[in-house]
């Protein structure tokens, strides 16, 4: 994985786009030594979104199997 300062990434954006899209390279762009964002292949993003969807679906399925709470229990749990 490559890490570049944002000024360098800006100057070479087209080249970085090709490296990411064609070679599958992942690039982290930073400013003042802190990571700002990453350039990743679309396939990586699609996989991440599928994983998030699966986690969300698993959470919904688990919640459906839990006993329902009364409004009073919810308020108590929230300190209301």
C-alpha cells in the first residue's frame, strides 16, 4: 500500500487513478502526517459494502430473536 501527501496525490491524480483501477493498488492520501482518505479499486469498495450489508442483516436477525422491551424499560435504559 502506498501513502502519499495530498499535494503529491493532487499532482498525480490521473496516474494514481490508473494504478488503482488497472493494477488494484491501494493508496492512502495524507495531510500533515494524518490519513485523510484512501483510493481503492471499485471491487474493494463493493466488497466492503457487501460486508456491511451482511453485518446489518445479521444484526437485524439477532434483534428479531430478542424479546421485545417495554417503553418503560427503554426509558430506564436510556436514563429518561
